[in-house]
C-alpha cells in the first residue's frame, strides 16, 4: 500500500488489519519502509505495546495516543527520516538510534 510506505506530512493515519496474534507480521509490515519518523501503538496490553515499540524502527512511538509531544523530548527519525535528533536537553550528544516513547495516562 503506497500511503503506508511514504512519509506523508499531514493528518494521515494508516490503520491496517492483521490476524489475531500476528505481532511479528505487523512489525515486518510496519518496518518495510524507507522512513521511520513516528509510529503509534493502540492496545490494552501495555507489555505488548512496549514489545512492539522496542521493535519498531521509528524515532517516536506513541502508545494509546498520537502526536502528543513534550518540547523537552528529543525529536527525529530513523532511516531516511532525518539525521540525529533535534530539541531536548540531550540532543547535541544523541545518535539516531534513540527512541522516544509517549504513553497516554490511564484514567
């Protein structure tokens, strides 16, 4: 699917179906792109969310939320989605393998 493999800038979210329990298949599809700026994981299982976020090739992984950021958090992507990180206290010393996790608080 073309839209899932391009780095779109705008209000675009790709939601795709997968077989129940096929987390590794989802990860293969999610990482089969040249880009890796941000991604989102929506699930009730926080352990599954953390497992997936560790395996995703993206600079920022949102958990049960999307596009809520902190200005103090480093920002940048993996692969062709930029070099290094911008913003944040540590950004001058960071390499591009740092991943930022942002999780919505439970109510």
